[in-house]
C-alpha cells in the first residue's frame, strides 16, 4: 500500500507567487485533511473533506488559501498570493469513514518556504 | 482552556529509564483517544489507541482517566530510538469525531 502521497516534498518560492500543494489519499478512505505545522502553533487543521465535499474550512487562515478535492483520489491546497508567514510544513492525511474511529494516516508533508 | 494540553518538555532521560507523559482534554464528551509519534522532520504516525480499561503494547502502556479528563503514556526501558515527539489526540462527537491534536511532548533518550 502506497500510503498518502504528497507533492512536492519541498517548495521554495518568493512572496506573491502562487503555490499549489497536492495530495493523493489512501484508496478507499472517505476523509481527507489538510494540516499546517509550525514550531509556534503546532499542528493546525486547515480544512477537511468527506467524500470529496468540504465539511469544515474554519481553520483556513484567510482568503488567500483555498482547497479542492475534484475526485476521491486527488486534492489540492492553493495559496495565492503566498507570504513569508505561510512558511510551514503542510501535511495531508486521510482516514477511513468508521464512525468514532478517526485514525489518520499522514503523508510525508510539503515543506514550504516563502522568501 | 485549550482542548488538548500537553507538557512540551523536553523530557531528557537515560536509556533504560521509565518515563510517563500526561495529556489533559477539556471536552468531557470526548470518546476516542490516541497517541501519535512524530520523528524529527517526519509525519505523525499512530503509536496506539487508548482504551477505557487501559492497554499495553510492548514497552508502551496507555491509560485513560475520564473522571479527571486525562490520558497518559508510559514508556518502560527507554531506547534511543524512542526519542521523538509524542502527540496526544482526542476526538469528540461534537466535532464529528475529527481529532484534535495536542502540541506534543518531546522525549530525548540519551546513552
């Protein structure tokens, strides 16, 4: 089993540029999550999807962030325009749909640096 | 009060020591509890679920105290390879069982 796949693994960009992060969840998992992790704030949930539908995006910091899940095997997180304070590790995770058992499987993360 | 709180540490212990971490949670209706492990520059990975009666997996023991709203993780006979950050995770029905992560407790096991 390939696990959750994320790309790119590292991204260095300049302030103002658009950044697109990609995620392929584990096949058969109904839930997909996007997290951001920094030393200052820890692991923050940005948004999650259930069966490709966004359920809660209250963690998305501002309108510069958007996420889509066009099908069960692919999701993107876009930042436009990017700012230095967006520098962080972005994790995608997926979870099977068993009620009360939200064990999550994380991808390796994308380390984003905005200069 | 934060939903899930952990002592960030670091806990610095010698090989072979026994070390315990606690994690408190604020929602008394919480129903699912987990410990995840995160190595430096890696993703979090499930270490073990925490059951009401307590459970053990080799050198690791997890316990739940619903009355005081905390969970604990005990590591016996610490190994160098146990050095990592341990994340406490709680999920509640009010949040559609979506897990809430603590900030993590850092463990350093030295020779």
